[in-house]
């Protein structure tokens, strides 16, 4: 069963549980009304690890850091 969520496949998110930027792969389950997503994390050169996390732990990643006016 799919749940409508604001997470998009292929987009990058900051995972609060890992403290790292991950890429959303696909929604794989629903637990207690909360969508669970398979995400991929880059560990090193060419090494990637896939994990399943709740959508609550995913925050949209900033594409570019905001520069403070000088």
C-alpha cells in the first residue's frame, strides 16, 4: 500500500538518523501510517549502501549553501 508523501524518487535528502545526504530510491512499505523509503548512501569511492528509513527522518537537502551578505 502506497501513502502519499512529499518524498520524490531520485531526490537527495538529509537523513537525520544518519546525519548524511542520501538519495531516495523508492517507497517500500507503510508502518503505522508512515511511509518507509529505501535510500542509498555513498560511503566512499564507488561504495554505496542501501537502507530503509521512515519519511519522517528525511529532510530536503539544500542544493547550494546560502551565502550570508557581507
